[in-house]
């Protein structure tokens, strides 16, 4: 399982890496890459540090 972070806040949990990548690409679609970097990071859920806010992250499966 993978978690997408924006800063230190979990945005969503995804079952597979390809699903996480597609989701981040969707989130980044409105970003002007000449002006700013992506605020999103994909991490393995098992590697999340304790200071990450995971209170409101929904779960996305590969079928969704």
C-alpha cells in the first residue's frame, strides 16, 4: 500500500504504485511546472513517520 502526502498530511492511500502515480498526475495537472514543484510525495504506507497526519486520508483501490 502507498500513501500520497502533501507536506506532512496524507491525502489518500492507494493499493498499488501505478494507482498512486495516476492519482498524483491528476492532482498535478493544474500545476505550472515552470513556476513550482509538486507538493506531492508517494511513500510506502509502512514507512510513514509518526508525525504524518493520517486522520482524513481516504483509500483508493486499483479498481477505482
